[in-house]
C-alpha cells in the first residue's frame, strides 16, 4: 500500500476519534461547554470553547484524555467566571449600626 493511502487512512481514523471525543464531552458535560470545537493536528487535539467554571474545564479535559488514547490534549477552553447576567447591579447599601456600633469616646 502506498504511503499516501496510509496517510489518508490515518487521517480518517483520527477524524473519527475527534468526532467520538466531541460526542463524549457533550454527553458527559451536557450544556456546560459552549461553542465546543476540537482541532486535530499530528497526534495533538486542541479543545476550544467556553465554560463558566474551572471545574467544567477540567471535566472536559478529563473526558478527552480518557477517550483520546494516543492523542495529546491541549485544553484551550476559556473560563468566563463573571458573566454580566450574574453580577448584582444594585448599588451598595451602607452597613447598619448593628455591624459597626457607634464609638464611645
């Protein structure tokens, strides 16, 4: 078999691995990874996407490592810890005297 055919077969197997890993991450993490993209290049798999916590990022990496076998994993998933919809927009209120009683001179 010519080397070109072997390269095509290896690339097809690798592409199948990438799809399988992506499915595994989506199944195990549900909707916690947004915009998940996997890029494969020479025994290396890059994970791209967005998550709300570092824990979700670690879980995605653990699932990828478990499913990847021979591929090296590079986790480039971005953690967005402070989303605008979770930030309290109310103005700060002064603390009451119960926390800071008046000083007696």
